[in-house]
C-alpha cells in the first residue's frame, strides 16, 4: 500500500465555496494525491481534552459559525464513517474519548467538499486536546503509522488568522504582518526547522498579530509530527491571501 502524504491546509470560512480560485486549488491538489482509504481530520475548531474522536456513523454537520446567509447552513457532506480508523486511533492513543454524536465541523467539511466532492471517502475527525506545540507534535508522531494503512492525515487551520485585522476585500493586498509570518512559516516548514516552528511565538515575525490565539496554527504541529521520524520533504502547495490572511498550505511526502 502506498504511504500517504500528510497535509496542513488553510481551510477558509464557509464562503470558501464562493471563491473560484481557492476551490480550484483544493480540487487540483486532491486530484494529485493518492486516493486515501480514509481521512483523519484535525481541525482548529475542535479543542477537547481528553483527546476525542467524532462520530463513526452519519450524523449532522456542526455549523459552528454565526451570522452567515442561510444557504451555508444547508450544506451537506454525507461521507461514510470510519469505525476501523477510530479503532486504530484508539489503539495508538490509549484513553481516547469517543463522541458518536459529534459531526464534522466547518474546518473539516468545508475543504473536503472541494477536495472529495463525492463524499465517498470515510472520514473521522479528531480533537486537539491541547494547543501546546510539542504535545501536538508527539500526537502526530504517534499517529504516523496510519499513513502506511492508506490514511490521509489532514491538519486544518489557517496560516495566519486574525479576524479583527482582516483586510476589507478577499483580493486586497496582504498586510505586512500576514505576509511576513507566512513567508517565515514557509521557510521554516520547507527547511525542516521544527525547533523554530515549535517556538514560533518567540521567533516568527508578527506572531502575536498573525495568531492572537494559536488554534489555527496548532494543526500544523500534528502534521509535522506525523512526518517527523521519516521526513519526506515538505512543499508549499497553495499560496496567496484571502481577506489578507495567508492561504499557505503544505504537503509532507
């Protein structure tokens, strides 16, 4: 079985579906990937300790956003559950909590709608039990064997994420804080500088503006960990900005 790559992607808000450039980028990316047996999603929008895994049967999506037009709340993504993957995660990480009522949140289903629109790949979502980079890196290392079972591990966040400092239009020029942080992240990820990334709050330019709270950067560390023991090379697959926030997304392997 082909060893699957690992992804960190900037997932966008529900209006991502209206952005023709971004949707095309995600669709093209998925078309270039080996077909996964299952997908393990780690989204910025599910923080829960102890580490938890979501439903392994069809349940409603989690529309975890407010104030959007009604049609965004009618989106469906009826992917199969992944009970076998849930069992494998539970074996790798003892003490995992199971929440069979927890559906996919928008950090999971928004990109999946574009990448796997037929909803024919089993999907399991996993929580982040912490935002500590080193602990998330170790979780990623623990999950790495899943790659050899055809599992696509996806960290879904946003390379820069400051809603209070968003630009006024989707195609507005990137503010300096966003561009500087994104460029630093790109160099560190592609250069394999995990130590610098773990200490990004101190070492990256404009880190506290780019991420007033770090939940959207945190899934990157799960992805880094899943590739850390046998580094397979990282590359930036999607670049550019949306309302001034960096869409930069990476593939490992």
